[in-house]
């Protein structure tokens, strides 16, 4: 009898402490809503345009090979050095024979980290659109930028991860191809 009463008291105390901790976490989230999601501030160094002739040859070659494997012939349009990442990333923009814009992101040591392909919203899987508008029902696409990009990224497992990136007025959203993971960041 005594151990049964002790167990009930222990369970009750545990439940009470979880409730109190939950309330204090919610109170902190009320003061700072981003705390609730564990957000991280993104660096804001920006990108700078660089003439294609000034891009390191190994970086340019890597981008050209990635484009050839992906789409065949593409015309290189422009380059930029993005300093918003932990390490600078070269962004090489090209246009495919079909007229789509493709961007290859390459590290300074010539590794492809992402291929971004302009896609039509009608080509986006339902699970992705559903996740976007479930989490962000008032999402507003940014004018003048590609509305949706399909992002193909190499992963540690050797398989490519596919995400869909939506450019917004106030914030951008990335949604994994299965709709089960989302990432929002300032536009």
C-alpha cells in the first residue's frame, strides 16, 4: 500500500513538473515566438556579382559538368559569390535548351552542394503544396523571382534529397519532397 501511494505521488509530481516546465516554455515563447521553434539567425553578408571570367576554373568546370549531366547543353549566364553561408558559395546561373533557369551552387573547393531548377507550380507534388499552405496559410509569392525552384542536393547517404523552394514576399520556404519537413527563412 505504501509503495503504491509513493508511486502515485511520484507520478503526480512528475506530471506537475512537466506541466510547469511546459507553461514556462510557453510563456517564454509568448515573449519571443521564435524561441518556440528553436530558430537560428541566418548570416546576412549577401551576394556579390562576379564576371564568369573571374570564377575559379575548377569551380566553373564543376558547374559545367553538373549542368551537362543534368540537362545536356546549357548556356552560362552569370555568377555570384554568396557570403550568407558558413563558407562562401559560388552560384553559377545557366539557361537550359528548354529555356529553364538552373543554378549550380559550388563550394570554393569545387564540390556541388545544390542544383536549383526553375519549375512550374503545377509540377510540385501535392504533399509539398499541402504542407506549405497548412503551415503558412497566408504565404505570398514574391513577384519577379521564380516562384518555385526544385532543389536537388547530394546527401551523406549517396542519394539526392529533393526540396522545393518557394520565394516569398516576407519569407522564403523550403519543403522536402515528401512534405514532412519545412524550413522558413527571411526573404
